[in-house]
């Protein structure tokens, strides 16, 4: 037993490869074990976050992207932990990830003169450490960038989960309106993300003074090159605070023939769900500068106008009776308005015009849900056609008399 143990120890202590220093078989096996555990953890987290995202009702494509990013983060962290646990120095690979990126562009350190004239970057990659003056500042490296990205990803997932908890446990209990809940959750999300970005920048060692100088220099370029983006952002704030359009409103944009229900108002664009269940993304500036018909700004009701023409030989009272009966026969039409329904009337008929070929009438009827206006109007057309056949009312069509004259020669 002792000899077997000694043989195993000798096998594990054999040098398998030499990087910065010799790497033994035991270190490689330990690295493989840690990486295997990280794959197991990544798979478990992937399944857990999949259930969480389904509970949060996130879109399938967003779920897949977030899960892919999560898998990569866990695997990269697991590989890094494996190298540290196994005490394996990767040499060139490790130095690339820990080299200060700022020294490539604006070196704040003054390296000593190299007798060979090699720059500090290549000296570091070759394993030589140039003499520098350490000012105590945190260095920006590829590793710190990865950690900063992981922090932002974690804050994004935390924001989604916190929004779900806040909506279910707090906002619904207070019976807050849907649009108000949307505004609260949206600003809560932005606050968490901005807080995560600040922590990430602090982690990677970015100076906020430097950021202010950079953004000050870019302000002129942003003003000229991103005018549309800035206009949409300001329009998004107007839509959120002034509330001409709210979540759930039924809107119609006249100039571009867009009709649907508002499902989301973001800083740059607004999402409208059309009748055929297709999402239309509209820039916020278009909703501010162009005419928009909000059918549900104050209530959900809508008034349907049905135009119809009958022949000149028809009895106009019978026509009126047929149109009123068709309106009252439809279950969605409001027959007897209540005092709470301001400006709502029972169905009635207008005699609008003596046309060239017909007597023109208009049926006006209110329905409780404006989203059903097309379906109800179609049903009324069918019902009016049946009523006209019942009362022998004729719908005329334009007639022209054509006279032929023989040409005299």
C-alpha cells in the first residue's frame, strides 16, 4: 500500500509541461477538476436562471443571450480559479490579461531605459519587469474589464428580479395604475443599471474626472452626429412624464397608418402591438411631432360610423328602422347609456345627403372597447345587409345612359 501511494505521488509530481515554471501532472488534474466543477455549476445556474427568466416573462431571444453570457462568465471565472488553485503560471497568457492597457496609449509610468530598446509592453510579455514609478493608481487590464462586465450583467439580472418582486409584492397591493407602475419600474431599472455601471467603472479603475473630460470633448460630436437619438430620448421623457400616451392605450398614427395598442414606452422608442400581433417599433420623436389619435386617452369607448346608401324609391323611415334594429341586435353595441357615460347616446341614424344615385344615411353607435371597432363594424355591415333584404331595401349602383349617334356623311 505504501509503495502504491509512493508511485502515485511520484506520478503526480512529474513535470508534464513547462510554462513560466514547471507544471506537474497533479496540477493539471487539479485544474481539470476545477474546470469540470465550473461546467457543472454553469449548467445548474443555466437551468435555474432559465426558470427565473420564464417567471419574469422575458422574451426567448433575450433569455438565450443572457444565458449564453452567463455560461461564458462562469466558465471564464472557473478557469481563472482553476489556474490559481492549481498554482499554474501561464506566462505570456497571464501577463496579457494583467498588463495595464493604459500604458499602450498614454503611459503614466516612466520605464527605465532598456539596453535593447524594447518597449515596456514587450518586456512584460517576455517576462522582464521594467522599473517603473508606482503612483498607487489602479490599473486597467483585460481581467478588470471582464470583472466590470460581469458586475453589469449581475446588476441587470438583479434589476429584472427586483422589478418582478416589487410589482408582485408592492405595486399590485397598492392598486397603482398600470402606466404609473411602468414608470416606477422603469426608473428603478435605470437606477440599478447606473449604480452597477458606476461600481463597474470603479472596479476597473476608471477615473470619473477623466470621463468628464472625455464626454466634454465628445459633446460637440454627439450634438451634431446624434441629433435623432437625443431627440428620441427627450421625446421619451416627455411621453413618460406628460403622459399623452400610456401603456395599454389604443393609438393610431395618421401619416404612417399605424394602429395598435401601446405595450412599452422606452427612452428611445415605443412598442405598439398591431391587430395582427406584430410589434411595431416607433421612434418617440414621431409620436411627439406627428398627429396621433389616442382612442383610449380618457376611456375605452368608441363611436362607430356606418355609411350606407339606398335607392331613391326606398321608404326612408323603413331604412331608419332597419339600421336601428341592426344596431340593437349586436351584443357589443351600447343600447341604453348610463349617466356615468358622458356624451354616449343610444344608436341613431342621420340622413346625410341626396346623392347622385342614392339617399345617403349614417348609423352611429357606441361600443365599450375601441379595439373591437373593426370587428363590430364588419358585423354591422352583415346585419344591415340581411335587414335590407328583409325589408326589400335596394342599395343602388351608379347608372349611366350611353347614347350612340350615327355619323352623317
